[in-house]
């Protein structure tokens, strides 16, 4: 997955129907091929019109947007954030694989939140609390696990937080299957978290990668 201009929309790491019955095939087509693609197209167009941004990585854009000229701040934040957040979401889910595996991350979750069920309860509550559109995240805050939320296409990066897991709670992520039942979507999403990938992210953070 390229992280500098020109950005491209790489294929999903699984088939569009691989998350059934929890996330439906049509939603995955629309979410990945249209919604993410729109953010990529808009970001590429914006950078093409502002060549000084061409050598900046996606993460760098998301760290420096507050220092950009006023006319660029919101477009860069929204479109770079849309690319980053969607990629992170799609790369963090996978075909259902049963129970949460025993790993460094699962042990850290149990230590921080007392047990996995309490983590799940708090994470679901956070995801439900997002007013309108946005994301809920499990992040590392200097080595301590935290649950946080962001609005629209904001990211935790600007706060110095290191993302591990995120759920997209924009309606386009779930409305075709779950209609207005965000809670049901969140429950289904727990079944498709890619825990091995999440654990890799966690270990990279702990190693300072």
C-alpha cells in the first residue's frame, strides 16, 4: 500500500464477501471501491494542485495539516484522513476466525480493562457515542491502552496517539445491512476484527517501530 503521492486504492486483502454474514458484500464494494476511492481521488487532485505537498507521506500530512495555509487545512485533514482511516479499517478486519486469540494485545486488554467483556462494553459504548459520523479506536497512549473517538475523518495521530483498532461508524459502513441499527453493526464488527494484525500493530508500537 503506497503512502505517498500519487495514492492508489489497492485491493482488499480478502474477497468482498469474506466477511459475510457480519458485513455484507455490497457494502464492502461500495465502501472500498467508491467511498475510499473518492477520498483518494480528492487527495491526489489536491496535491497535484499544490506540488509542495507531493513529497509528504500520508501520516506526515495528518501531522502537519494545522500548519498548512488556511485554504488547505480542512481539505487535507478531511481527504488524507479519509484515506488513512479507511485503509486502517479495511486492513484491520478479516474473515471470522473464532474467539479472540491469546496474544500480547489480548493480555494487555485484559490487564487494562479487567477483562475482554468490559473492553468490549466500553468500546461499544464509545462507538455508539459518536454523534453523526466518525470512528471509535483502541489506541496506545505512550504504552497505555485507551479507547477514544474521532469525528468525521479526524485521526488520533494529531493527538500523538498510536492506533491499533478502529471501527468506522459512518452510516455508509453499515446502513445497507443494518439500517439504522448501529449497535447491531458494532456487535457484528467484533466478529471480524483481525486480531493477529491488531497484535502486530500493538507489538510494533511497543517496540517503537
